[in-house]
């Protein structure tokens, strides 16, 4: 528990720390990787290069300092962080590594301005945040372990099948090596995947695209040119190969309303939408699914989505647009998902539940457009592929 003197120091120095938060975070990660190289496997190094991971850490620490006494804000902050941590099997002792390196980074960036008392105050804040996360993560581990077919940490699976969905996306079907049941999941959730690549472990998270209750987990992965894990899956993972999976987690799940559901995705962002769509349709809700991608060559699941639209009639409205169409693509499908397109398909008589995924810029634009169209925050749901963060 922070004492009043520590709180006063945190409040007094918070503006300086917030101003330098990204620099502190960018200093922290190289320092931690240098001192503790074994933790590198827990991070996607591409997110380090783009700055996504440092920005996410900086925002989280500052947000905690500002909202530590606001239960609702704290829950919104912690929930995605807990899920990401559980998906990489983060353990309590690893928080000690973070504490050491984060305090060292603060001292390095702020220099003589950081007294021993100030560092002690921020260390206290960090451990207050960490202990709350540790407790929430342990509760989540227990839920995952105690559920039928559940487990804690990593579990051995094998690749039962792989199917090319487009020129860039392949679906991978995993079954448990022990042939015991697997835990069901909620549509929209994702799996942690532990891969051995050139003698090193790589941990990644991929949305589930199968239906809950199946005896197989399906993920659908885009081959990224700079994506070490996706290239390994595409180029080297063969049927029969073994892989370790962490139990499904995630909070971008379908709400319990009866209102129509708008699903809005770009590129491989469509992966969580497939199971969300199936669940909404099974519940009798109308679904408006808008998807944007470059062209027909990289448009995954198109034929199955068209077949579903024919099967469900007016209950499922499926539209797609191409930002870089080929000469053979239909002209009426050219463009991008923007406010005008969203307005065209927005239900008029009731506020829909809106779910959107894709590149961060795409999600930012969609979020702003939905807000401008009168969709309040409780009805706008999104999930980051990389580090948890905020759109604005």
C-alpha cells in the first residue's frame, strides 16, 4: 500500500514521467533483453522495432497512475493486459525482472532529477499495479485449468491439417497430442502459440476461427514478410508436427443483446469475425459483415462467406471492398471501408453492437466513424493483434 508521502511524490512527478514515458519504455526493453536475454522469446520483436510495445507499456503505467482509484477504469485497463500475459504464461517472478529494469530505465532517462525517494515511490506504484495483475492472472489460470478440457500453461498439440484460404492466409488445425478433450472457448478469443524456431522459442497469439465445441482448434494466419512466426508456420509447419498451445483467452466476445451485430474487418483482421458471426447467427441476430482487403487474390474465406449469405438470406448481409483491385475484380466492390459505407449499412431503428479488427490505423478510423454516426463507446468493441493499447 502506497503511503501519502509516496502518493504526493508520484502526483508531483507524474507530468514529467508521462512526458518521458515512451522514452523510458524504449530504454527499458533493450536493457531488459541485455540483462535477461531469455525473456526475448516472450515478445514479438517486430513490435519493438515499430515502437508498439514500448508505447503500450508507457500508456499502461501512466494510465494506472491516473486511474488506480477508479474501479471501472482500472478493470478496462487491466483486462486486456491480463489476457495477453496469460497467453504467454507470464509468471510472478518475471515481474521482479521488469521492476529492476524499469526502475533502471527511469533513472537513466530522467537522470539526477530522480531522487531515491522518487524512485521508491514509483517502485511502490509499479508493485501495487503488478500485484493486482498477478492476482487477476492467477485467477484466470485457475479458471482455464479447472474448466472441462482445460489446462494451465503450455499443452502439446499436433497439426492435424492445413488449408490455404488465399495467397497469403493458411488455416492450421490443431488437435491435442494426449487425445483428451479440449477446453471450449468464446467466439472472438485467441490462442497462445509457442513455436520452436531455430532453437529459440517464439510466443504469438492468433484468433480462433473454428466453432466452439469442436475437437480441434483452428487458427488462420497471414504470412507476413517480416513475421518470423508466421513465416515459420507457412513455410515449415507440416501435418503431424508438434506445437505447444496455451488455453484460449480474450474479451472481444459477443454481448448478450438481441440487437443486430455489425462486424467490420480489414485484411487478416477478419479471423475473429468468423466465429463471432456464427454465434450471432445461431442466436437469431441479424449480422452485417463488412470486410476490406486488397483484392480477390488475398480475400480469404470469400466463398464460404458467400455461401453463408445465401443460406441465411436477409439475416446475414455480407459486403466487401477491394483497395487495390486487379483488372478482373468487380468494379462495384472497389474502395475502402469509410464512414459513408458504414452509414449505408447501419441499422436505422436500433443501435447495433459493433466489432472491428484490423491494422491500428483502420481501427482508429472505424472507431471515429462509428462515434460520429452515434454509436456510443459501450457498443464499440475492438481487439489489438499486438500489444494492448488505445486508439486515440
